[in-house]
C-alpha cells in the first residue's frame, strides 16, 4: 500500500539540501503508544507538541524521544524479554535494544508520568504523583539523573513485559533533524494516572483512536504519518489489552517515507507493509 501526502512548495529547499549530499544522521529514538479502554473504544494518550519545537511543532504525538547514552547502562533490574529478544524484533544490536527499551520506559515517565516499573517482577508502582516522584521526573528530563540511577535508588524493576514492539519508522532523508524510531505499545497500568505536562507539550489528553483520526481528517488536528498510520492500525483492536497479542504477530521492517515530485508538486510517499 502506498500513502502519498502533499507537501508545501517550501519543501523544495530541503530537497535541494539533500541533493547536495547534506543528509542529517539519524538518532535512535523510542515512542510508546499508551492505550486504555474507553467508552468509545480504544483510547491513546496523545500530546500536542509546542509550536516552538524544532521537530514536529504543533503535531499530536505519542510519548517518546531520543535515546540517552546512559539508557544502555547494564546495571538495571530487568523483568520480561531480555535485550537479545528485543534486538531480534527490531533488527538491531543488543546494546541498542537495551537502550531503546530503557528510553521507552523513561520517556513515558518523563512525558506522561506513567512508570512501567515496580518493586518486583510481578507488580507496578501505583502512584507517582508525589512531590518526590515529580522531582525525579524533572531531573530525568533535565538529564541530571540517569534512568538506571533512578531505578536503583528506588529499588525498582523495569517491566519490559508490559511493552510490545509495534513498528519502526525512519525520518525522511530531506529533514534537517532525523530519528530512527522504534514504536512500542503498552496498556495503562492499573492505579496510575497521567501526570502534568512537561515543557515539550502544550496539550495532552486521552482520545479514542477513531475520534483522533476523524479530527485529523477534518483538519482539526495534525499528525505525522508514523502517528496517523499507527493510530489507524490500532483502531482495529477490540480492546487495549489486545495490542500486546497483536504486536506479537506483526512483522517489523523499517519504513522510511521519501520525497517525490509529480508535475511540479511535492509529496511525501510511504510504502506501507
């Protein structure tokens, strides 16, 4: 299936830079589609990025971000699939896989206040709203606290079994800022609730996937292709809990949209599996 999205004429400047060989390197990143069951079907937690951001400004996105070098620390209590299993799913090295999983859990906590970790391999923390938890969120976001140190200090186990690999997107080669992003899915842990917004977003809410897609279609919301395509894929689920089972059946291969010019107009073209 081919998806083609029209782009403004100003994109020609980016195309010229790419044609000169000025292609930005990619940075490993992780995104988590946080799901729950709602009155109108499966809901996802979506955040609108500040319009001042250099990447995806004003777009609705899932929690996520770039891998921190310290996300690959091996001194982390780990429950669930081992890094090698994640490496096989995402087609990367074990070190990168470890960092991606840690980044996924860290970014979900930083941006949504939801923590996929617990005192042991069978439990999850039930309340992260206290002032001390929020101070840790801010320290993680400011990179003054390593995620491994945060987990160790609180004697927490990383619950990788609460995540599942969903898809893999690479930012097009004409963009000045590029990410090599693995998408995970997770179900909102019972007892937790989302926290206050960080500085990267100016609005966030739970939305039914169908309603979010309808808003995008109507022009009331904006999403990059990876977000809208993922919403469409997950909208077919009967419940949030079905996401983990559905993820296990998926074949994951990198998807990298490309810039095409047709009759003088520019489009972002994506080949979907």
